[in-house]
């Protein structure tokens, strides 16, 4: 699953640790697209285009 978010302060925490294995943070352009599923690639393409100025 992919989520876009902005952490303004503090530390990112998992609210339901029994339902989540963990998380990884990436800036736009840091993702290895070849490692993504086809669905994730499509979503990442949309996010990358929409937020291209945030690189």
C-alpha cells in the first residue's frame, strides 16, 4: 500500500502495530520503480507527476 503524507513534526508511528509490518519513507524520485507491483507503478506515476515540484 502506498500513502502520501506530510510529517510536520514528531516521529512517524504505527497506530495499529498488529495490522502493519512496518513502513518505509521515500521522497519522490527515490523509489526503485522496477521493485513495484504494476498497480503500485501506476499510482506512483500519478503521484510523481502531481508532486514533481517537491523533489
